[in-house]
């Protein structure tokens, strides 16, 4: 017996839109709507009839639907639903396209570098100052990426940046090694600790963000920049260990952390020069990283994509054209890599070969085997924390419903 885990709080803000979408799909009675809402959440949400009634009454009061033996969308309801769909598309374009992603990353690095630099000077932490300079390196990298996206010319600026980094890395290594033998006490130790923890968290966010947008837009430069940010987290962890060591009385740990960060900076400069030379010679410097990222997510497509394909047909039988359009809006827009027609065709072939769907009067519908596979996929690979697992699943269901 499947546990009912998804809470009302995960359903409440989406429910009125689910109802409007289902009515637009020709489900007009309260029983039909309730059954289909249950299908949206695959039985994981214990149906709250009071909440459904409350949302139906709200839609009636707002003039978005009318009740004439059964529920129908009004012209106002159609406009509201259309506006909601346009907002979802606009939101995705605003936050998940190349240009704003590179700009936000640049702004985030400027703020982090300034904060670390100020706290580094006030606290006297060499490790924190080194990491501030390392974050400034990311500003150069992010700026080059942004300019490259806008102007399609970044090679010569990148070589210059690499040369500067080699010099900065060498200077920091000298200062850190000198301080290693004459360590100084860190002031504002806990402020420095919070600062470096903030740096790690923000860099983790931007790394994930750039990976996602890079995949969605197939931007090799963003993927490469995301890898760069991901590796920077390790240098910040070295500084974190140094500050913790200083708090515990091992003041030389801070200078040691500065030495480690200088190595990261030196290597970053070398890598920028090496990658730029590849570009001058006509090679694509980011292709290897991009291909690695693309391959890793395509490996997940069969399972996740198949689940989305079957989930949509569990709501309603439809033509292949209608089905593909809804899958693209609900699943394709959220998948971490921009999908091609070949990707979608491969999933249709899998459904056909395994008898998960059949065509009746020109429409695709789930077979009993297909429905069984759908529930097998939703139960597959449970996470360690069961409550978190169903929190994630409820979000996926709500995302997919954007295509209905």
C-alpha cells in the first residue's frame, strides 16, 4: 500500500491552476477533477476534499469558471490560464538564459570578493585575503565569459588575465610562505569563519546555477565557468580549515591555507593561457567539459524522460503532437540539458518497443504495462530521507503540470 506523503502545503498554491488546466482538458465534473488531481500526484497526496471545494469556490467567486451542471472556463478564466503559462515561460527566460546567468555570477563574485577582502584586512587572515584575490580571479573569468557571450571575442583578454594570475599567484605564495614562519593571530575569528562559509555556499549555488543554464542553453563557456567555480570551493575549504585551526590555536594553519590558495590561483592562470592557446589554434577549449556534462545528463534521460512521457499520458490520452507539446512545456523546459528532436524520438521508440503505450483512433494512451512502469519509476531509487523524497517528487509533478 503506497504511503500518502505529499502534504497539503505542497499542493495548495498550485491547486487552482491544476483545476483550471484540467477543466481546459475537458474534465468538468467534480469527480472527474478529483480523480485527475489524484492522477497528477499519483496517489501520493491524500485527497483533501475541503481544499478542492475551497479552490473551486474561489474560482467561481473570481469569475474564472462557471457551474452549469458542470464546470466550464469563462473567457476570464482562459485569459488567466494563458497569462499564467506566459509568466512561467517568461520566468524561465529571465532567470535561465545565458546573458543574465553570466551577469548574476559576475555580480555575486564582486560582492564575495569585496566582503572577503574587507574581513581579511580587518581580521589579518592571510587565507581569507588569498581567497578574496582568488574570488577576484572568478570576477575576471565571469567577466570574460559575459563579454565573450555578448561579443564573441574573449581569447586575447583571457591570455592577459592568465599572465596577471601567474604573477598574483607567485606573490601570494611568497607572502604565505613568509607568514608560515612568522604567523600572526587572526582577529574577528568567528566573523572570518562565517565569511568563508558564506563564500562556499554562494559558490556552490552559482556552480549549480551555471551548470543548469549552461546545459539548458548548450553554452560551452558557461559549463566551463561552472566547473571553474566548482573547483574554487576546494580552495575555500582550505581557508575554512585554516581559520578553524587558528581558532583552535594553530595560527600557522592560516598561512598554510594561503599557500594552498596561491597554488589554485597559479594553476588558474596557467589553465586560462592553455585554453586560450587552444582557441587560437582553432580548437574548442571547452568541448571536453561540455561533452562530459552533456553525456552525464543524457545518461539520466531514459529514466527521467520516460517517467515524464508516461506521466502525461496518465492524465489524458492525446495525439502524439499534443503529447510532445505538453512534454516539452512541462518536462523539456525543466530538464538540465536542452533536448533535441532525436532525444524525444528515442523516448517514443522505447515506449513503443516495450508496449507501454498504444494508439487508439489516432491517440496515444497508456497500456496496463505502461501504468505499471510509471509507478515502478516513481518508486525507484528512494532517497535517504523519505520526506525529502516526496517533497522533490511533488515539485516535479507541479512542474510537469505546467504542460497540461
